[in-house]
């Protein structure tokens, strides 16, 4: 039995707790997956959330048919493997190292939903919305930002920000103030510690100012932004004007993952009740005090 179909993934009417596994930036590292599934075999999840980068394709390769097929096959193979093992709905977005079709509703499997530029309401007061891809990343050298890598499918941050802001507005304006959101993006806020990678040759900045703007504008309705992209900056932070959390599970290709639990209160509002970070074959690190997370 494959499990619950993604088309029927709304929570049961009496559900008060949601538990999700977060896995990002798999990059085709299948050799780590056997140990991982053994590591979590006793766990049951309502959802698997995957914020992108299933493949390794980049730059000019994204216009070469053979490379595109490799990237597509890698994404489909990864999704099918997680489906087989977890038997729960998978909600994912593309990263910046994907086949172009992933940005056009392509690459889906029976239990998965490509959430790029989409929203799915899973409870009366809880909606998941997603926006994939990323603009270029930058390295800070002697006080100046120098482009470190290309974006995809966005050549500039301005291109990303305009379309992303319009998408967020189109979704959130449809619902009442009581609706809460979990936002999936491939990279998070520009200022967040979860998007900055320290380096002796100059710190790498892969956050996006447009994400910061949307999180601030829709505070407190967006209760968390789940992203990946910054492989070595796993953790959690809070935007200075919001209690919404920014969560980076770290790269699965480096054996990282995270688990999140949300609880529905007596007032029907959803809030994050548990958050933990894991490294394959090691004990999970539970964030003990969610009200004491550093602001950025």
C-alpha cells in the first residue's frame, strides 16, 4: 500500500497535532538514505516537506537535454524512494539546481505535490504555500558583495522578489485573518543566520530580501518559513518584527534533517510546539525553548 494520496491530504476534522519531516538539498546522495530510513523507522509523519535541490544541474547544463533528463530522473527517483519508505504525502518545491520542467508542474509522483507557486489548505486555519528557485548568491569581500553563483530560474533578486510578492499577495488575500501559513522557499531571509555561511575567504550570503519583506508584511499570519539552500547553516531564527520562525534543516547531502510539530490550540490557531534537528545516526537535538529563539 502506497499510503495517503496527495490529493486527499487534508487533516482529519479532529486533528490537533501535525508532525512533519523536513529534508532539503538531497542532491542525489542516495548512499546516505539507507542509514537514514533505519534511523527514523519507528517514526510516523503526517507530511514530508522538501524545500528543493534534488539534483545538481546548473548554469548552461539547464539547456542541455541529456543533463535535464538526468536531473528529472534524479528528482523522480528521490521522491519515489521517500514515498516507498515513509508512505505519507510529500510537499516539495524546486531549488536552483533542478530541471526546468519542475517549475512548470512537471515531476510529480503519486504521493507528492509540487508546491511551486501554489497553496494547499490542509485545515480550516492552516495552509501550506510554496515558491521555488533562487536568485544569485553573494560573497562578502572587503565590505562589498560579489556574485558567487548564478540564480535559477531567476537572474536577479529583483526578478524573484516581484513575482514572489505578487504570488504571496494573491494567496493570502483570499483568506481571513485567522488563516495561518507555512511558507516553503528554497532560500530564506537575507538577514537570517540560516542563510549565511561563514567562510575565511568571505562569508556567503544566499538569503533573499524579498522573503524578508513578505514575512514582515504578513506577520503574524506566516508562522514559519521553511527553507534550505545554505547547506551548512542549519538552525532556526526569528525575524525581528515577527514571531514567525525561519527554519533551515541543513543539507541532507551532509546528513542533516529536521522534524517539526504543530499544535492546534483551543482558539483553533496553529503554533509550532516542537522543533528538532537531526544528523543521521546521531541523537536528535530538541529546541527546548521555542520562545527564546534569537531574532535577526
